[in-house]
C-alpha cells in the first residue's frame, strides 16, 4: 500500500471521526500523535511546513560590504561599475575574505536587481493588452530561414506582413533582406490582401526604412525611397524600440514567423529556385487561413472577410521597387553591382548602362532598351556570365572559347548540352581547330532567333547526317520547328506496317487547300474577235474596189 500524503491522511481521519471513532482509536489506526489528529479535525488543509533557517555561509560577514558597493554603483558612470571579478578581488585584498568566486557571483546575481528595485531605479516591466480595430493596423518583419536551393544549403529571408485584427499573414522568401526585397514584399502582400491598412504599420528599425534613430524617442530619419514608397501607398509607419526591448511591440508578427518556420520550413525544403519555393509559400498561406488563433471562435479567413472591405484601395499606378545603378562596362564586358559581377554584350564595353536591381533579378538597359537580364546572385563576390554576350568577341578569338568562364557556366546551367560538345568535336576534326570552333560559334549565334530545343534538335540531326556547317544546322532546326507545328499523321483503320518518311514538299502538295475561285470566262475575248472580224471584212472590200496600177485605162 502506497504511503498517503498528508492531505489524504487528514481526509481519512476526518471521515472516520464522522463515523464515530474516538481520537485514541484514530491515533492507533493511523499511527500518529494526538496533536496530528487534533490538527486534522480542526482543518482539512495541513499547515505549511516551517522553512528551515538559512545555513550559515562564509560570505555572511561580507554581504553588507557587497550591498554597499552595489548601491554605490547605481550612481557611478556606467563603464566604471564593479564587475563580479573586481568585486571578488576587493573582498580578498581589502577585507581578507576567505570566499570562492562562484559564491560571490551567485550572491551578486540575486542582489543586484533587488538593490536597483529598492532604490527605485529599476522600473517594473508590465505588458498591457491591446485591442486592434479591423482594417487599422498591421505588422511587418523579416526572419531568416534555411533552404536547400539547387542542392546547396543557403540562408534566405522570409518577409511577413500580418494584419493585427484578423491575423491574416502574407509571406514571401527573398535572397536578401535589402530595400528591394522590403518593397517587393510590401507590393505582393498588399496585392494579395487587396488594400492598405488605414492606421499604422509597425516596423523594426531596419536599414531599408530607417537612416537614423534619434535618441530614445520614437522619431526616425527615414530613407528617401521609403518615404516615397509610403506616400505612394498611403502607409503610416510606427517604429518599435531599438533592439530586443521592442520585439514585444509587434509580437504578433514575431510569433507568426516562428510558427511559419516551425510548421512549413521543417524539414528544410528542397527546391530548384526561389520562384518554386514562393509558389509553395502561397499555398501554405491559403492553408493557414483556415486555422484558429488561440481561443478565437472563428478562423483567420472568417475574421479577414470582415476586415478586407475596410482596407484602403490600392493606387492604380505601379511603383518601381528596383534600385537603379549606372555602372560602367569594363573590358571584360562585365558590370559590378553590390560586389557581384554580371556580363553584358561586348558592344557596350566602355559605356555606362542603367541597371535596375530587384530582389531576385536585375535588368540592364542601354538607351532604354533591355540588353541583359540575370538572376541575382545570393553570395558575395560572385560572377554570372552569359555565353551569348561574348560570341561577337569569340568569333574573332576562337582560341579563347574552350577555356571561357561563360562556357563553363553555360554547361553548368544546361544551356551548352552534350550535343553541342559532340557537334563541336566532329567539326574540329573535319574543319580544324579554328574553323570548327568558329562554325560552332555561328551555330550559337542562331540561338538569338531559333528556340533552344529546336536548335539542339537541329544539331543532333546535322551531326547524324555529317552536316557540319551553321547553315545545315539552321535548316534542320527550322525543319524541327515545322514538324512540331504540323498535325500528327493518322493512319487509316486497318493499315499496318511501319511508318514511312514523307518529304515536306510532298506533304504540302497532298494537303493543298480547296480552290474556291470562279472559273474564267471567255466572253471578253469573243467581243475582241467580233471587232477584229468586222474591221477585217471592210478592209477587204476596199481593196477589191481599188484599181490595179498595171491595168489599161
């Protein structure tokens, strides 16, 4: 039989006493003293155990000294207050204390905050519940997430825009947390939500929006582009206290990012691109709208249905979220944007171009004409080159083609296929190293007008036929494109046997469209014949009446 607790013992004693047992019988039955029986009959709750007196410590004689030093530190300069190590050395050197360092450290950790409260210099941190009217407030924040992108584990940034009333949140994953991602996240979220909150939106003091924090006040010096963005969409910003102390001022979005990361990014997602990942994020947002927050009686989407009509409408004019740079193209036909290098066509070497940098890609313009578009690099000091940008230079320097960095990146990206390599090897065997490489470069130039898959099909066909010229590849690529556009041939019912090859001109002759033109008429020609016959008869009568010059008078 398990030992009874004191509460159970008191309950049993009181129950047996009500049944008629005397106090002496209760003492013998439960093997307790008379005083215990008396206490059980007087109260159902056992009286609390008296705390033991504190054990004496070697630090006791010096506690008053430590308290005095901690009180004096309250008025001392912040950088000249006692550390635990300095305080321990003073006790040993000035007072001859025989104490250990951990003993002093534990006592200071307990007493330091108590002394500050006793002196009135430690305000009590209290949290006040808030009510958020529908359509009035929102919260924005970034959170880092780990993603296995194209087989490589990278750190990306999860943007979250959360309405305070309904809890409806919209997320987006970016390669960086810069101003471009900050703006594009807002544009995507506001488009999904269908409007802008009428009240204020709470933010951290992130560099994309805040250029300077002015003292301990709420005043901020905002960046010019952020001011223009807020003005365009009609957003009223509110900035939390700097550091960890202000995290609770937008606790809704802080908890939302943690929930989203734990439930949707665990385990680590494996994707081939950020576009694929963001499609998954959109589906997760739709799924989360069907859940309930805390003890709320309705779902997030049900509360959002009440809130959405109260949002301000979006402006009709778009806002350019990309950041503009004007770098100069170097002699390697590259530009440098945010420590990374990107290629442009070689004809632009030495010129300044306009670059619009977005969160996931960048676009290069020359005289308002787009000349290059690259996916934005995540790492720093990277390089992204496009083989097509160097073809005009490589056709003059074919010896630089085999070791070109752009060629290696084209192979890694799957744009330069094994079919290209096989055709190139055969062309060099037949035409020589220089002319064979030039023939391949001419084939690569065809990609500006022929789709990639058709060009690869043309290369494969030309390689099988032994046609190692760019003209032959172009002809076969166009045939592949025409074959793809043609309807599939249908064999008659009951026909058996293998398929036969039909030439393109024969197929066209067999599938001529019906001729709906009217038959020609010869009536106009009959009129011409009658006129000619009439004029011919009159001429013969005149000739008959004319006298002959050789006849006699």
